[in-house]
């Protein structure tokens, strides 16, 4: 493991974690008799299997990666339930837990290595030591060590073998060393692990793999033996075989007869085979690659020329045995079997369920074991020294990084629709800045909101028109103050100024009660249709309505029975309170009736919602 350390100046004003945890360093207890731990042969075998069985290593590499993503946190204990609360406001406790292994990166390495030790040999030792790289630097280092890396001589002097090869003599009162193990059900002093019970299966995998590998290596002996009867005759070199030719001094004479082919020995024949094979490999289009080699001899000896194979075929029984052994191994380890065997027969829902089961059933128990060891051996002694009640706090874990989807955009949108988070928070989750939002401190900002809403749904335009059309005059700047004394003149009473017609008309349009009620009805109808669209959305139709507004999505999904409307739009009137009705000047029940009626008509007829009529508005207004 990489060294987990941090540098600090010596003699800090606040006691270091090492000194504070010294009450737990009783070597006689922390280093039990070798017969109880290190001398157990199965642990050595477990490490051998970890080194040579790919499937076993893959499982614990995945587990180590998963566990390392968890975070250690300080937690209070609920006095009523006795369960961890998951956090604490006590600064001292938070500082102690935060300093474990030097911080988040060191804790990730610590947790990953601890998981491998707990899963394979079933035990390990955490050593927190002090080293001095130089005179002015004191380094606190955390190491997860195996039993073989800790030796104790006859004088009870303990020596630790560190990852960098250095030997560190354990210093009581300064260093901390404690054992973390999974107790055996029969004898709690002994370590236990799933690999212990899986050793026979692992041996079976090793044996069958060796048989398969041996069969594959047998091909390295060559491509068999070619048996050649000595009675056969072969040309020494076909390309250079003598051919008939004329005598240049007597061209009228007949051609000379070719010389007879000379028989060759098998050694020469093998040389010729190698030459032809090399030529064919170098140039696949050559004659050597396409024309067969000719031999001659008595017919009864031709069938004696044969190729004898000396390699071993891969045994089918070995393949089946290994496959079954891997299946048994998958059932015995601390992961879902599909994690090792594959999930080709499942879907994304199955994969999600397997991921959740692995975390809840296999990862969290290991985290609880580690948290308990750190609480007992480190946190409580430190709290005792600080004068803090150790029974109120513990080291706990946070698996948010394991269980939470890093992309929370959809959750943020749903929370914003339900009023659970602000628009500012929604922009942060979506990656936008506040400059991308509306400026609701100005009339122009509100008008921009109204224009965008009207563009999204044209039916809201009549209700939003007064706000969009409002054109309030700009305020005139205050004239600069004149310090010259003004001449006192006779005060003449003047008639009151005529009101600004444009300002009055804009104000009347802006505060038109009919327009306000119409806008409120349209917004509530839109809210009800939005709820209906979300409740009607399924895995099968989500692609059909993707990108559509709520009212158009309901049109696309088709009509619904009138009996289902109340269930689909349930919750639209959460904000229709008595104060809302009073401020708007409407009768609450009449307001609910008109919204329900418009939403019902839109859903049952699969059409866009209509505007409330003037007569309906008169019934709603007080």
C-alpha cells in the first residue's frame, strides 16, 4: 500500500492523535499468540489464491474500489434510538475523525486496503507511527500491515516492516498498533473470511486451469512427427531438376534424355520441406505455396507416409469443471453472483438492483466493522483525553458517493417543480449562473418572464398581456441642488395636475381583477396538467412525449376516463389557501371548481385547456 502520511511540526500545542490513543497500545493484547493468528496455514493459502486466481482478485479489487469511495465521518449517537445520526456539530470530534489517515485521500487508501485484508485473510493490523525524516519534521504515518510484517523478539520488542522496506521499532506510548479482524463464529479470537470456505473451490480452479494450460503448451513441442518410409524417392531440388537439351555442336541430332532423379535421404527431404515452407510463408502467391510436393515409390508404401500429432487436446471435462467451480466461487464471495458471472440475462433495472444489494448487504457491513474498530481503538481514547464523553460519539461512514447519481439534474427539476428548492439552486445544478436568470427586481425582468411564459403556452397570453403591455414612464432625474437663495414670490394656488393617461391605463391593465383571476386559473390548470402528465408517463411512452409541454403531452397520450381525473391532478391546489383566495379576491371553492372543470375537459377530450369564460369569472370573484 502507498504510505499514508502527513507532515507536522513536532510538539504541537494540541496533543497528537498518536499520543492521545496510547492507552490502547497493550502489546500483549494487540499481538496475540501466533497460534491464534499468523500460524494458520489457510491464510497463506488464501493469499496464494488471491495472487493466482483472476476471478478472486477481480472481486476484491472491485470491493476495494467501492469501499474506498465511502467517507469516514464523525457522528453522534441518538440517546433515544441508540443509532448514529450521521453527523455532529462538535468541532473537536470532527477534527479527530477528519485527521484519520491524514484526510480524505488517505482514508480512501486505508478503507480499500482494509477491505482486502478483511476479505482474504480475515485480519490485519493498523499501525499509526511517528517517523522523523529530518530534525524539524515529524511525520505521522498510517499503515495497514499483515501478520507477517510484524515481528516480536524474545524481549517483546516489536518491529514493523514498512512498505518502503524500512524497519520501524514500535515505540510504546507514541505509536499505536491494533488488530482489525472478522471473528470466527466458533472462536472469536480466530480470524475468518469467505475465502477460507472457498479454498477447495479455488484449488479446483487452479487444477483445471493447469490442465488446460498444459494442453495448450503441448503445441510448443512442435507440430508432431512426419513418418517417411525409406522406400520412397523424392527429388533433391525440383527447381534444379535436369531437363532435355540439344547439343549446340550437332543441332540436327535429337535432344538428350534427362538425367534420372536421384533418391534422397529423409534429412534432405526435411531440409526441402523447410525451404518450401519458408518460401510459402514469405510469399503466399508463390508456386511453393500452391503446388504440392511430389514423391514417388511403390504403391504399398505411399499410405505409410503419415503425420503423427503429439500435442494434447484441451479436455472438455476440464473446461466444464472450471466453469462450475467459478460459479460456486461466485456464490461464496461477498458480492452478488452476477458481479462475477456477468449480467447478460438482465436489464438496467436488474443491474440497478444488484448494485443496491451489493452496497447494502456486502459493502456496508464491512464499513461498520472498520468504523467500530476505529471508534474503539482510536476515537474513544482520544475523547477520554479531551474530557469528552466517549459514549456520545463514534466513527461512522457516508456512502453518498456510492449510492447517489452524480447527475442530479432530473431530481433538481422535480424538486423545483414541487417548490422544494429555489430557482437559484436549480440553476446551479443545471450548470447556469445567476446572470442566466430573470431580474425580478425590475419591471423589465417581470415582462421578460411574462413573454417567455406566453411563448411556451399561447393560452396564457390574454392573462399576461397587461404585464407585457405595461410601459411605465421612466423616472426623471432629480435636478441638481441650486444653492442660490430663491426669490420669495406670492404663492399662487394651482389646479391639481392631470393624471398621466398612459400610466393610468397601464396600471388599470396591470391590476385588472379579471386578468389576475384568469392568470391564476391558467397557472393552476397548468399545474394540474403537469401533475397528470408526470403520473401518466411510463417507461414505454416517455420517448413519445419527450420535449413536449404538459398540456401537449396529455393531448399526445390521449383521453382519460373522467373517474381518473381527480387522481391524476391531485395536489394542484396545494397553494390555494385562504390567504391566497383573500388576496386574489375569489371564493376558494368556486376557484377550485373552475380549475377542476377546465382540467377535466382537457384530459377527457385530449385537448388543450380553454380559457375561463367571463361568466365563470363573475362566479369566482367575491
